[in-house]
C-alpha cells in the first residue's frame, strides 16, 4: 500500500495537463485585463476626437 502511494506521489504524467490549464487561465486573465484597459483608452480617444471635430464642446 505504501509503495502504491509513493508511486502515485511521484507520478507526473497528469501534471502537464494541470500546467496547461493554469497557463491558459493566466493568458485569458491577461487578455481580459488588456482588453478592458484598452477599451477605456480607445473610448476616451474617440470621444476626444469627436469633440474636437464637432468643435462645440458637446460629446458625440
């Protein structure tokens, strides 16, 4: 029984799946964060350009 538990403890065959899942979650989190931050910057930039084009101070 102890030998089987030790063999299971040292078995790393399923570890790569967990690593890929963690890496995928980190990439997805980074992409969501970047899109949220970029979206706000793009909105601010477009609003500023629109206000400049209209030249009356109102927003689009």
